C-alpha cells in the first residue's frame, strides 16, 4: 500500500469512487468512514467525490468485500486503496 | 404506541421448534415494532422487528458494540461480552477487519471455488459410501465448513474434532450447560489457538494464520491477545453458522413439494435459491448481539435513551412484508432479494462470500449427484439442536 503519510502532504486531494455495479449495499464503508458514504436503495455513493486525506476512507476501501470502492490521489493518479 | 408493560415480556417468546418463527414477531412488527423485552440475562432491551429499523441499529455509529464489552448488558447467553472483532467499534474494528478482509473478498474466495468443489465431492462420496439411510448433517453439512475454514486458516486435521467440541460448548445457550462449562470451552479454544500460533511462528506455513502472525510480528498491527481471539472467532464463526445452514437448507427443500426437483432440473437456479434460503431460514435462537445507544436516538418513532440496549436478529428484517412480498413463503424465484442474513454495516459478515460458495456448491452438487434425495423420516421426527445459539438439525437422515 502507498504510505498514507506520503499522500497526506499539505493540500493533497483524494478522489473517491464507488463502482455501483459491484456494490451490494453492505454499508461497511458508511460505518467505517463516518459521514463519507451514503447507502440508499442498496447502493453506496460517496458524499463527496473529492476529499482531503482521511485514513478512514482508506480503511473503508480496504474493507469492501466487493472491491467496489477506490481511492486515488488526484495529483498523481496513484491508487491509494484497495491494495491490489 | 402501546403502553409499556412492567416488567417487559420475557424473551424469547417461546422455545424454538424446528425452523418455526414465533408468531409474536409478526404481531410486534405490526403493533409495536420497537418494543421492550426482558432478556434471559442482563435485564430489559429493545427488540426491533422492522427491516428499516434493524438497518438503522446496525449501521448508525451512535449504536455501539464496544459499549457491551465487560458489561452486564441484555443478552441471550451467560457470558459477558469480551473484546473481539464483533464487539469493537471503528476505528479499532477497522484495524482488525482490514487485516482479514483481503483474504475474504469475493474475488479471492471465487478462486477457492475449485478447491471447495473437490471437498464437496469427497464428502458426497462419503455419504454414498455410508449407505442408506445416511446422516447428511454428520457426513456433509458439518465436515464441509470445518474443512474449508481449517484449511484456509491453517488448522491441522487432527485437531478438528477437539475444536468442534469446544466451539459447540462455547456457543451453548446455557440451558443444559453451566456458565463454567461455557467459560472452560472458550478457554480451551483460546489455549489451543495460542499453542498453534507458537508453532506457526517457529515454522510459518502458507495460510491465513501465518499471515496474521506476520502482521503482528512485522507490522505490529494487533496484539497477541487480539491475534488469538481473531483466529478463534474465524474458526468458530466460519463453521457453526454454515454447517447449520447447510442442514437447515436441505431440510427446507426436502420438506416442500417439488422444491428439490426444481434444483435438479435447473442448476442455474442454485445461486438465487441459496439467497432465498439465507433470507428465509432462521440462524439463531433469538435476537442478541446488543447494540448500546451512545446518545439518545429515535428509531421507528421510539426514543432509545443513551445507555439502553437494542437486540437484533437479521431474520426479522428478512420477514418484513413491507420489503418482501409473502415474506414467510420460500420462493426460489424471488427476484428482488435485498436480505440481511449476513447483517449490515461494519460487522456485515466477513465470511459471506465464503459461505455463499460453500452453500452453492453443497446444494448444487447434492442436486446433481443425488436427484432423488429425500428425508428418511417424517419431517416432524427430524431432531433439532438444543441448548445452542445457532439453530439447525442435529441429524438429517436421508435416502436417495
Ligand atoms: C451461512 C453462513 C453465515 C451466516 C448466515 C453468517 C451471518 C453473520 C451475521 C448476521 C453477522 C453479523 C452479526 C452482527 O452484526 O451482530 C456475521 C458476522 C461475522 N461472520 Fe458470519 N455468517 C456466516 C458464515 C460465516 C463464515 C463462513 C465466516 C468465516 C470466516 C464468518 C465470519 C464472520 C465474522 C468474522 C463476523 C464478524 C465480522 C465483524 O464484526 O466485522 N461467517 N455473520
Ligand atoms: S462496503 Fe463496498 S459493497 Fe458495501 S456498501 Fe460500501 S461500497 Fe458497497
């Protein structure tokens, strides 16, 4: 995994996406990263698609059983989570 | 809103008979969907019976599992909750969950499908060799999940009988088992796992346990106690639930006219049938796994006060007519099936992808190889487990 510390340099921005075709609404993400995801009608969506670095969102991406959730560093395009 | 009774009615409402669901649940869902009950241990709790309300309790971070640890909270069984993945809140919970989630993603588990198929075929061979009538619970339903989780985790074959006995006792409801016996069985499980971890540390193998040891020793991601408890949880959760569900699912199919034949005629029906069986089939003897409100929260029009406990059972959401048409009917063709048999929120079952593969392969293989499968005794004579938190047949005599 990319060191979260490295990406969390001042001003870094992360992109958060949910592949809704994979998501099955378990809501693990919403509980893991409080306030970051909303699960409605059995699908999750990010509350904000661009965020300041937040470790809990990486945890959410690592915990999604369907690997539906991806976090990328906006500047470099590097996938921060989930670990491949 | 009905006036509160004092003391609240005692729970469970009656004994669990076979796979029956007490009629009181449906009444409560209509009349008093967030109601007070007196649990066998720890006093009064809120019982939620509606799908949407259960989801709120399971997903809202104002409801805490961690607040139950070490506390005399309302519960089904004597032991006081100790710290484990299912009794932690984020971010502690996330730290542990992340360590195991990679091994249980849908993608990784699909890679195990061929290996699980081999195991299922071996066990069906054993069933055929046993001669008729044979006990399907003993020869297929139990050994399959035990073998699968043991292999994944890295638990040696020769230890499987021991840990099955201990888990059985550790998960007793306490009607026929003393709190001391439950405690002792739990300690035996922890002691056994502690010993196995020492062995693996000296001679690492290519399995989940060695992976977790590495996460502890090289990454300092979890404590020794957390490591031991996590491994025991995976072992216990990985087989008790699935083993009972396999037996119960076969019973469900064989006791309804034409259901088995449908799986025989149409193998493609299996995945959907498994989802419907998961939705419909009771798993535990009652609502438990209390969540404690960290502040006042309104659920279904009721105010749950800070410090009060809510007990949950996913099955109750799965039988809610506002989400599932004819909820009490087992409908293998059900199209929309957003069941919550694996829970909801951060504690959503880690093993769900694995359980699905095991159930699909077990039922699919049995239907293919034993198209004439039927019960060897009257449905009413099938014996059910007693004094156990997880429901299921204690034996399932079949012929083919
Ligand atoms: C048909 C089989 C199964 C059913 C119906 C089932 C059901 C559940 C449910 C409802 C929960 C959530 C409990 C709650 O929130 O109070 C849960 C959690 C869990 N299950 Fe399963 N389960 C099954 C099989 C498995 C298997 C095969 C494993 C193997 C590893 C497993 C491991 C776990 C673990 C570790 C948790 C706790 C997760 C956490 O707290 O993050 N389960 N299961
Ligand atoms: S954890 Fe994954 S599958 Fe579950 S709701 Fe979030 S994105 Fe969807």
